[in-house]
C-alpha cells in the first residue's frame, strides 16, 4: 500500500510540475505586449516586423496551431530496404566511447496561411522533437495564397497565385497553381508542409537528391518565401 501511495504522490507531483511549466510568464518586450493585448493576431506582428522569440506568443495568438514531424531518419528494414523514422541518430567517437545525437524536424502551422519549420537536436527523441516544435513556432511566417490556375480562376485562396521555385543544396522544387479538386500532387513529407500551410490544390515537381528530406523541406520553404517577395496584384 505504501508503494502505491508513493507512486500516486510522484504522479501528482509530476502533473503539478507540468502545469506550472505551461504557465507562461513573458520574458521579452513582444511577449509582454501580446499578454497586455496590444497584438490580437499573428498578422499584426508580421506586418510590424517584430521578431518572435517565445513560442508561447504563437500559442496564444493561434490556439489551434498544429505540428507534424518530418521523417528525416532511416533504419535498415527487412529485406534490405530502409524504414523511415521521425528522428535521425548520428554517432561520434570519443575517448570515452560513442556519443549519440538525435535530430528532429517539425513543421507547425494553422492551416490558414501560416507555417514554420524547426530543426533541432537533443539527447533523446522526445527532447529533440520538443525543441524542434518550439523553433517551428518561433520561425512561423505568412504565405501568399490564391488561385493562379487558368483552368479555375475562382479567386479563392485554395492554391498559390503563380509559379514559384525554391532550392536548398542539390534539391530544387517547382510549385505550380492547380484548379480545385486536383488536391496535393506531392510526396507524403511535402503534403505535411502544404496542409499546415493551408494549401489544398497544387502541382509539385522536384529535382535533385530529394532523399535528403531536410533539404527537401527547406527547399519548399524557400519557394514560398520567394513567392512572398513578389508583388501579387489584388
């Protein structure tokens, strides 16, 4: 009975600690402004050119934000193939032996034109994913959406307004506007980014070493940032 009581007390203590951890106390000037209600949306912060340094700012302004883990790792599978894993483990040799490092990549977005990417390292899978999620929220940005397909021309933001390209390393991606009903003609990892960005229909082409999924996702991000640099007429 005493052992059970000790286990219950430890569980309640951990639960209380986790609740205290999620009580946000702003540490930056922008965080204090958001807490005071001077900013009511993430678009106001982006338009003002403010730099987000606390992920809790995004959690407060976009309470329904979601995240997806990009499968950047791989392990030998049965039959000689490889199985994708959500994290990548690398090892370095030291005098004391091997030291392992876990890397993770996360995409966060609200499905309504705001998305961000985070890449981080940790001592274990949980730590690496948590750090990458926080960075993804800090790096959130707004993307241009529209209907640039000549087959549709509905004027609704279900696709992109024009063709755009992005590059990272040897990976080169081309995004083309698509009419309604086409869907996301892209790979599984690319769909994670596009869905969280709020894109519903798009044509997608990729070139180079797309097996390097880190460069692949960053190339997609570069394509959307290049699209933001262009002036799209209303």
